[in-house]
């Protein structure tokens, strides 16, 4: 896959959010009449596109009748020995960054604290957070 595209209400806050996750901007450009960028990190590439006059997105995580795009998933097996510790550290990093520059980020929203899930014959730790526009993001780690 080349990239996953994410529409955002505020590209500057979205960039700051994804940078906290370990992404880095590698290309800035405009698409039509709006700002956009590609960011790389966690083994993939995303495209952020700022949407003028945005409307709230549907709640893909909590609406059990929602159909369509659901979430991006990132495998942290090689980066994090424990998903709970990783998530607590991430929360602390968000808190510290907000204390320095309150306008740059929003508090980290956890949708699902880490829990174990059996998928096929493997057991994973799974957690969900929300990005700045409410997009669910899954983080998984294979338990050995």
C-alpha cells in the first residue's frame, strides 16, 4: 500500500498528533485549494489533507451500526515490550507537550485500554486511541 489518506479539520494539530506517535513529515504540498502532507512512521505512510469548513465525522468506534472505514492499525510488537506501558508513556508525553504549548494538541483520547484478544491461533494485546478528528487508531502487539 502506498498510503492511507486522512482528512482533518486542522492539519497543524493533526501533524503534531501524529508526530507524537512517531511519524515525520516527509512532503508538504497542496491538493486543489488546501494544505496536505505525507508523513511516514510506524512502518507506513499517511496523507493528511486539511478540509475547509469540516463537518464532524461519524463515530466509527462507538456506533455499532456504522458501515465503512473503521480504523488504521499499527503493529508495535517490535517497538513496545508492553502495550500498557507504551500507552501510559504516550499519555505522559501528550500531557507534557500540552503544558508547553496548549494550542498544539488535545489530550490523548483512549477508546480502549489494552486488553488481550485471540485472533486465529495467536494472542495479541490490543488498544485503541482517537486522533484529533476522532478517527480510531488501533495498536496491536503479538504476545509471545
